[in-house]
C-alpha cells in the first residue's frame, strides 16, 4: 500500500541464508531484493568459499543485469543464481 516502499528489484520469494562475515558474528539474513543480495555477497561473505568460481561470477553478473534492467525474467535469473551460490556454499536455509 502507500507508504510501503517496494524496490523495483524485489524477488518474488525471499531467500533465507546464513551469513558468516569475516568480521562479526554469523547471522541469518533474508534476501528479498537485488541490493540485499549484492551486499550479502560483496560485504558479508555469502558464497566466499566459491569466490571467483563460475557460480560466484554468474550470481554477480546476473545481479548486475537485474539491477540495471529489473525485468521479471532477469530478477528470477538473479534470484536463482544467488540461490545456487548459497546452496553450494552450504548457506541456504530456506527458499
């Protein structure tokens, strides 16, 4: 409704991941849009065990594309790439 800000880059369904940043405590994070996903990867170490891998590069690339041009297809592709990265790095809790 009015007053509720919804980013244009919001995912259909959020992902629930476990973050283990290099600094600070491990925590659970809900990723519901492109920005949160980018922060999780670039700042909070999501997928760090796979950093530089094809999987990691694909997630970063697809997030960049969805950020520039947030079509439903691109948002869906970005979410799936982040989901795969979280899954393969044993960080996916739900979604």
